[in-house]
């Protein structure tokens, strides 16, 4: 399974979600996007984004101040 990494460290809301949305548009259904962020607002932003768009938030974690979100692009209807 293909995975793309998007580094949005240092960017503040709403840029991490906007950049992730743009990156997801270029991925095939089922492919994964790993987002690296430092903005604490991204935690709730990505949960809401995935809930609203239908993408799967597979995992989220934090290590040394870097937040990681693993998102799987939704399958086409």
C-alpha cells in the first residue's frame, strides 16, 4: 500500500488540513497520507476533517512535539 508523507510542521490552523486535503486529492482511493504537524489544533481539526469528508483517520500520535496523523483516502462510491 502506497503512503505519502506531508510535512506541515510550523504551519498553523487551517493550513495543515488545507494542505492535507490538497495532497489527498492527488492520491488514489485507499492510499495513505502521513501528516506531520506541530499545531496542537490539528488534533481536533483532523478528527473533524475525516469525519466530514469520509476519509479514515487510522492513527494519530505525538512524539517530541510532532503530531502524526495517518489518513486513508476514502474509496470512491
